[in-house]
C-alpha cells in the first residue's frame, strides 16, 4: 500500500511540474507532422505561433518538445545555452536547398528554460 501511495505521489509531482499550454488556432499534431516544413503546413500556422509564442517562454526543453515535437536543428552555444530550431518554411527538401526560409528559434538558458522565442526570416 505504501508503494502505491509513493508511486502516485511521484506521478502527481511530475505532472504538476509540466505546464500545459494551448495556443489558439495552433494544431500541434499538424506542426509535428510537418518535419522540416516540407509539407508547407507550418507556414499556415505562423500567425497563431506569433501570437502565442510568449506562452512558450519559461517552458523547459521537454515541454517544448511536447508541444512542437523534436527540433529540426539543435545548436549549442557558450555558457550552456542551447537553441532549438524549427523550420517554418523549408530550408532543404528532396535534395533542394532554399536560400530564403523562415524558422523559429528558441533559446534555452543554462537552467534549461526557454528564454527567447523568435521567428527569423533569412534574406539573401
């Protein structure tokens, strides 16, 4: 009985620590299914993402992955900073490389929390 009580307590602690977010008009499953933005689904959610990106700040890496899926790219930076990159328009698809593309960059601080959420558009 004590084991079951302890297990339930641990489960409650883990679920209580995870923040739940709901970005209006943002389809998490469709976003995650468009890996690399090659299906051009993510670009249709750009406006919803822009309006809800403040909700992503303060989330840890696991919580970001739960919402957006695995990033298309990871970057490590000095002082234990980490970046998750999600392509909104394709950078490379089917062997074709695009010079102009749009992407979401999420910067995590040394404690693993999202501190900066910015949408960039490359221009050449």
